[in-house]
């Protein structure tokens, strides 16, 4: 079972997760792999605003570190800054969506 996955609210099959590439959006839709029910996650405006304030505080220092690493040809600094920016950017978004998942319409198969 993946690290950040929950059971389907309808059928209870484990391992339902939202795509990582869409975790920065406010609303995400996916389907259960077992029963096909549409699972939606819509983060509230307050949480979404706090998430973007967090991103604006965390990502710029790491971007500056990546640029300095590129200019000085220190690729370990560059790769670690990009890896940390990716983890610290997408991981909280995925967690927010996993906490807010719900089934809007059970007949949406």
C-alpha cells in the first residue's frame, strides 16, 4: 500500500490516491480502481491560502540555492535543492487532498 493512500469511501478498497501532478490544484477528481466511484477533493479557501503562503515561503530560498549551485557548478547543491523543493511543495498538497476526500455522486460510474 502506498505511503499516502486511503480506502475508497464507498467500497473500502485500499490504495486510493490522488495524482501527484495535480496536488497543487484546489479541486481534484479521481476514480476508484475497484468500483469506479468518482472521488473528489476540494480544499477549503482558507487552507488553500495558507498552503500557498507556505509555498511562497519555502520555495524561493530553495530556488536561490539551486541557482547558486548552477552558477558555481555544484550539482549536489542544485539537485538537493530541487529535490527538497519538490518534496516540500507536493507532499503537503497531497496530504491536504487526502484529508478532504469525499464522494459527491455515487451514481457517477
